[in-house]
């Protein structure tokens, strides 16, 4: 029963993230961004296990960093992530800590108050 509950929670998170991605327009494809973040769904949903460099979650966060290869793409990445954390507010803090756990700097702070126009 616990595994089924965890699976349902994970599916809900991914569904919510994909919905947000479809509502946000940017130079970067938000579906790709939310798919990469969904790799970290256990940590985002439950706060455990902590991601670490080399884990699938951190590899996904590193891929996010690679998407931000220009100012325009970094702004697009920022807008996609802001859409995710704004809509999935209960887990915004977990999402915001991912770059730090993974040793990656996205070039902006994942925070609802971040203005992506200045990234």
C-alpha cells in the first residue's frame, strides 16, 4: 500500500509539472525542464534521499544547466522553473535546493521572487 501511495504521489508531481510546462512559454522547452526535474521527484516530494553529484537527479540538474547555454536560454530556463515552483509551492524549497546539492550553478536563484528578465 505504501509503494502504491508513493507511486501515485510521484505521478501526481510529474503530471502537475507537465501541466505547468505546457502553460509557460520560453526559449527553452518547458516540457524538457519539467521532465528533467521529475527525475528528482522522490526528493522533491518526500525530501529524501538527498541528491548527490553523479546521481540521476543531479545528472538531470546538470542537464538543466546545459540548457542555459545563452542569456536567452537561461531566461527561458528560469521562467520554466519559476512556473514549476509557483504552481507546486509546497515543494518549492526542495526544488530550489537541487542545484546546491548537485554542485551546479544555474546562474540564478530558484525563488518565486526571482525576476527572470534580469537573469
